[in-house]
């Protein structure tokens, strides 16, 4: 597991004043620490095959339902 430290910042105010001899420029930034934990995990071959079969089965069922619906409409209009 890898851990990354990062910083996020946002500008909270900005100000620019110009007078005859006195110039003023001000930027305020707010820094907030962010810690991210990233991990990589791998699935087993059996889980991959189960997920693949679920996708193929879902597509098969969806097209079967669509086919049945369209076939019902065709039979309704053809009078069979």
C-alpha cells in the first residue's frame, strides 16, 4: 500500500491598492494537507470468469426480452 502526501490550496482573498507613493499587493492562500492512500488489488481468475459470465448472461437476457417484445408487436400487427 502506498501513501501520498499532497497539499491543496485555495485563494481566500486578494487585494491590490495603488496610492501615490505607497503600493500594496496582497494575496492570501490557505493550505490544507491532504493524505491519499492508494492500493492495488487483484481479483482471482475464478472471480473474473464469474463476472464475465454474469455480463454475457445479462446481455443474453436483455436481447431475449427485446426479441420477445418485438416478436409480440409483429404478431399483433400481422394477426397471427
